[in-house]
């Protein structure tokens, strides 16, 4: 298998995508592109996401006849109590994704800010989100193979390592499997930068922030006392690794008793005699035990309560790159 830095799309589609310059769309253009916001792909904190198609324009704004499938995120303007927060998230997405270009970060193609309407236009990811595959949410699809899971894990790690290498660092802040989108080749791309923040500068080791995030996915220091570092992202990545290994959600709320993966899984994964007992049964035993043990150890290192003991993302990338499943 090639590395996740290889082409993410068939060559003709990649050329089309790269030809699109960051664009300020009108609301009418996006209404037409989505068929009046007809085909809804999902709904999140910000609003709904719709599938659409936009046309490439030449320098005179005349269509070249080349079309590209896109995902259009439309801010929910009906909830007045949340509108200010949504505006902040919209601005954060534009701030970061307009300039951050990486094979494992979703491409922002453009935006619309017109009256009270705010929309974002991204490359379309035909294999949807990682969590939809791991937890089979309402879609009839085969389980992800071990090889594909390792490719996805490495892609997420590379995307986060890239963010942490920026000056100042970019901290994703609320990384979870629903934020990991998969292209046609199952290359992982991090999306939803609404809660992203610049990391600490100068002599500071953390930034103070409000406690917005997803329980079960965010590091403990994030919720109290609200300290945020790049290694808060490392903790969240460790949770995603455990989801990839076990096929279990970070926070299971199906029963009356809420169960968090970071509470019950680590003791089992720590024991070499029991760790394979909780690997996702849908794998059918088709995985390398040596590789699974290595990934389990990485996950356990990532979720240590003391953030200073967690590894850096660059180190995690190095560890994942030597797995047999992801070598060139």
C-alpha cells in the first residue's frame, strides 16, 4: 500500500480540484449548486451539510464545463441563542482552512457571507466519516479492514502533526471520529475547524480556553481547569485509536448508564493476555497481533492523564509508519 501522502483522488479529479481557487460564492450560486439544499449529507453543531456540484470558471467567470462534487455547510440561523458562537466557528474555519493545505486536511474551496447567511464549501468526501464506518450508523457497508484502519490512523496522525508544526501551533481542540472524513481511496482528512485555536506562545505552556468539547474524546485538563495544549489533541487521537481497535464508541449512551471507552478499555488493552479480546469482532481476526499490540501501546501512551507524559504527534507518525500495513 502507498503512503497516505499519495494522490487522494484519481488524477483527473485531483487536477479539477486543484484548479479551483478559493472563492467567495453568492447564496444563489450555492442554492443552485445544491438543488435548493436538497441532498442533505448530515447535521452537526454548526448546521446542515448538503451535497452539491460547482463549475470551474475561467478568469472572466465563464464556466469551463468542468464540475466538482462539493459539500456545502449551511449555518443554522434559526437558533438565535447559538448564532454568535456559530459566527465564531464559521470565522475559525475560514481562518484556518483557507491557508492550511495538506493531504490529510479537508480542502475548503470557498465561502458565502451574505446578509445573515454563512456557508462553507468543501471538497466532497464520498466515503463519509470514520465514525459512520466504525459504528455502522444506518448504512449498509462492509466493515473497515485492518489495513484500511491503519491507513486511516496514520492519515489522522499526519494531519495533526502538520497542525502542530505550524507557527503558532494550531490545536484542533475537539478531534473525534466524526470529524475524520474519508475520500474515495479511504484517505483520512480532518475536518470541522470551528473550535480550532492557536497554541501557546512565548514562555507559556498552555492556553486558557472555555470548556467546549466532546465528553469522552477530550483530555481531562481541557475540562478542568480549561488548559489546552497540542498534547490535548494527542489524547483525543488516542481515543480515536481505541475506537479503531475496538469498534466501540468513545462515549456509549445507548443504555441508561453512560460508559466511556477511556474508563473500561485501558486495563484490558494494557494486559497482553486480554487485549485481543476487545478488538473489533467485525475484523474477523484478520489482523497482525504484533501490529495490534503496537497500536494499543500507542493509544495507551496518548491517553495518559499527565499531558507532559504523552508523546508528540511526530513521534506517533514515526511509530505508525513502521507498521507492516502502511509501509510502501
